[in-house]
């Protein structure tokens, strides 16, 4: 059974991996939608940027993020 971590609100608010994943979702969506409105596909560097964002999201999952004195 899937269970959220106890401090999921803090994680959702502060985790860099979630931020990078959200950026990757937006970029992936743009990669699909942009060709519908323009005759050109995204430039070649676009795939590299998307790859770097996804790789950053994966790497940031491994980095410890400490909470401050007040839990923030």
C-alpha cells in the first residue's frame, strides 16, 4: 500500500526534486503542444534542457534537505 511520508506538506513545499519534476512536466507538455501551433518542432537544444532538468530532479532526490529550527 502506498503511504505518504509523515511530513509530506513540508516535502511538497520545499523539495527541490518536486520543483525540478514540475519544470520537467511543463517542458514535456510544451514539447507536445508547441508543434500543434507552429510548423516547427522545438529546437534541438530543447531536448538537452529537458534532459538536464530531469537529471537534476533525479539527483536532487538523493541530496538531504534539512529543516530549519521552526520546521521550515
